[in-house]
C-alpha cells in the first residue's frame, strides 16, 4: 500500500505537478502535526477555489481590470508556491504576464489552462492523501513498508 | 532539524520567541505557522492586519517579532510595517511572493528588518530571532546602559549570544515588570524610535512651569509634571531633564529675584538661555578659526554643556554663556556662574578677566560670541578684558565690578559686553530678549560696524547688544523665537531705550524686550545678523571692531542704541560699561 502511495507521489513530482516545496512541507509533518500536508492542501484548495471564482467573475464581467486580475493572480501564485503546486504556479506566471501586457485574450486562455491544472492537481492530491491515509499516517511519507 | 531540546520557554531564547504572523492567505499562514513551530517559536497567527494591530496594541510586550505579508486586502503590508515600527517598535519581517527588488527596497525603507520571499523555507525562519536580539540590543545599548545585566545562561549559544540573550531576557523579564516598563518604554521609545528632539517652546515651558507650580516646586516630580502637562510625545525623560535644568536655572537666578518672579518670568529667560545655548551650540562647535586660544579655549571651556536633545538645547544657553566667558569677547553674556545651573560652565570661564570680560548678563549669546570669536581677534582681546563674561542675564550683581571693567575695556572685539546687570532680571527670559535681539542683530551688526565709544557706547551697545543678543539667542534656542517672547525681562542691557524699566531684575527682560524692538536698529542688526547667520553679526561686528576698535561704522546706529542703553545703563546703574561690555561690541549685542 505504501509503495503505491509512494509511487503516486513520485509520479506527481516527476510530472511536475509538485515541487520541492511539497517535500519541505512533508518534512514538517510529524507527530505533532500528523496530517499537516493534507491539511495544508485542503486549505490551499479551498482558498484557491475562492480565488478562481473571483477571477472568473472578473473575467466574465468583461471589464478587464488587469491590475485587479494581476493582484488576484499574485495571491494565487503565492499560495501555489507555498504548497509546491508547480504547474499551477507556472500558469499563474503566464497569466500575470498576459495581464501586464494587457492581453485579455491571453489572460482568458491562460486562465482556462490554470483552472484545468488546478483541478487536476486537486484530484491527484486527493487521491494521494486518501491512499496515504489508508496506508497509515506516518509511514506513508517516509518509509514505504 | 536542529532544535534545542530545552523548552523552558522564555529563558531559552530564541526558543519560545513570540512571533505574530500575519498573512491573508490561509494556506501560507498555516504553512508559516507550522514552520515557525518547527523552529520552536511561539506563534500567533491572524489573517487580518487590523487584528494584528489590535493584538499588538493590546500589549506590545506580548510579541517579540512580527512577520507580515505584503499584499493584504485590508491593509498594505508596508503600512502595517510602519505602524508597528512606530507604535510598538518591534522588529518586523516582510514576507512576499514579490521578488522584485523594488518591493524589497520598499520594505527596507519602511523599516523592515528583513524581507523573505515565498515560499518561505525553514532555514530562513531559523535565523529570524537575530533580528529580535539585534533590535533589543540596540535599544538597550541606547537607553539602558546602566541596566544591563547578564541574563540567565542560555544554552546552545556563544558568549555573545549569552549576553544578548541575557539582555533580551532581562528585557523580557522586565517587560513583565510593570514598574520598569514605563521607564524602559520611555527609554526605548526615545532611543529606539527616532529621537525627536523636544523643543521646549515657550508654550511648552509655560505648561511645564504651570505644572511645577501646581505641584509645588519642591514636590514637582517629572512623572507628575508630565501628567499634568499632558503633552503628547513628551516623555518623562524629557521632563526630567528639563526640570533639572530649570531647577538649576532657578538656583542661579534665585539670588536675584524671588522665586516666583523667576518662575513667572523664567519661561522665556530660561528658554532663551537654553535655546540660545542650543543654537549656539552650533557656534561652539564651529571651528573657531579665530584661533585665538582664547576663543577656542574659552569656547572649549565653555562648552561644557551637553548637547543632547533637549538638554542640549537647554544647555546651549549655558554653553553659550560659558563660551562667552572663556573666549567671548566682550559681548558674551555669560551667565554668571551662579546662573543657570547649566551655565555653570560659565563660571568656569575665566572670569578673572580683569575687565570682567564679556559678561553677558543674561543670556549668553553664544551665537554671537562664537561668531565673534571666530572672527575677531578682538574678541580675543576682549576676552582678556572681559573674561568675566558674566552673562548674568539675570542681574548678576557680581558683575558690576566686572562690568565696569568691561565697559571700560574697549571692546575692540566689539564684543557685546553685556555686563551682567545686576539688575538684569535674568529671570524671565532673557533668552527671549536675546533671541529677539539676535534677530535684529544682523541689522544691528551691520550698523554697529564700529564699536561705539567704549564707555558710553559700550554701555549702550551693551544694552543694545544685549538686547539684541537676547533676541537672537532666543532664536536659536526656542523654536518659538518669536519676538513675542519679550515677556521675559531682558536685562537691562537691552539697549533699548526702554531700558529704564529694566532696572528691576525682573523687569530686565521686559526692558530688554522693549529695547529689542526699539533699539534693535543697528545694533540689533548686528546681533541679529549674527543670529541669523550665526556668524553674521557677531562676527562681523567683531571684525569691524577689530579694525576700528569700536564699531565706528555702526556708531551711527549704535549711537542710538547707545543712547538708549545709556539711559538704561544709568538707570541700571551698574550696568554701565561693564555690563554691556560693549566696547564696540555693537555687533556683539549678543548680550543676552
């Protein structure tokens, strides 16, 4: 079981969904904080969902307030970075570039992409955590049995 | 990760360091919290800047360090940074995903001790405690030099850390010690924050005096005074030092008038003295090219007063006075030794000048003198003559003798030999007078290029000068160098024709004041100019004096002054000559 979990995790890294930051977070997980990473992920997704919503609305309005969009994205990027959501982060950067360029079209496109990445990651992580929980709290991250 | 194993909380700094983390992003906040926990800090989190401020304001001693995100919806991180730095004086670390150097720069200029980029790594957080230590260290060093004691031993760190920790611990412990908090806070506030020079304006001083009166002179305690005064941004320390000066000042002039009068009038005078000193400070330290040993020597000698903040200001007058004594040429009004406590320095000055030197009765016009000194050799001579620049702004009787000599001694230096008029009622504000005078100095100076005839003119000039001086002095000293400060009785010296009224010590200022307004013509110019330029008139005068002995040039204008002063002088009696020590110090007018 743990092996499976480990493999999944490995693949996430390999595919670039996650980066070292995620690993650092995992290191923070310990007895005092057994589900730290999962908790943080949950938080992240909750937050980011809200952000995505905001951006969606802003974009739908059609008024492209690039400054505002940029600041949303900045926030998004911040949290994505903190959790190690690599691909999402990359999309954020692109989005911001388009914002600064005033490229509404580009923004829209990127944003769609971003949403996709975001939900993919979410699913994968959820799956991962599920397995990890099944495999046993502590060992999953460290020692595959 | 390396962690100290002892969890004895506070004494194990940096373990247990109390951090307040602020970030609107929940994810980041959580991560940050965990990271900080892993560094064994004690963490409080909030995602709102307002809440953070509340927490901090509630008890500024509850936290050692604040980490804040830059982009927050309810308040800009930089703004929070500023506020925390100002109000609570805590080290703040900025956190942001912006790696743009512009932001980093902004953080630094707003006072952040550090700027971290997201995602934050634990290695970076492990070191943030150094900021706390550093800031406490600086604070302690700045303010509590005497209070340091070695803290309890902390493990895991070197000796220096031990000391630091000790200090930190002490500080922390002290923080829990209510009694000391205030002192410390005051100290910290004063040293850690930008030390705002408290300028003891007339209004402020009036409040101060009122408070002292209310409490009773004997019973006046800085804390109570501070409470009564109810002035924002005034610390107990400010009041304490001012009180000390005030007390000394009163002692000085107590011989002249009664306490009450002094108290009443002293505002300006006191301020003047102080102010001028402060202002003159600049002079003092000005490289005295004149080189004459006297000046410099005098100046050096006279510079006893410390120029720290308020005290510095207050002391300047004394300093000035002192300066005058030593070097100042005639014009200097040096307070009598007995004067102004601070002005003690003056006493140290070579009062032995046969001529009584420049006894600046009343407020020493250091500015002027310095100027003079610097430029005038005459002044030097004057020094010799004047030595006793007994700047008794307040009627220093003892000057009379000197004064005489002063007066007689030609003030080649154009020193304003403001002989201490015994009658000068220094109490009130000679400073004001002087200040006012000083204002006029420039004008006066110019006019008084030539020293007025020694005796007659001197006296006149002296008074004038003195008046001028006083006015001018006040300028440097009090921010409120407004002529309105005439309330103080200028010493009789005020060459103002109004002098007559100055007979009385108390009235001295008044007369001076009056004089100032009136006479300031030429002489004042001198003084004033000097004041204004700080070198202007006095020095200029000096120069002139030197050349022509007395400021002949100014004579014209000086004459007026002289006449007026003469009248006053006569009324003053002793003031003649000696006091004014004009001897061509029309420029010196700096008299008090």
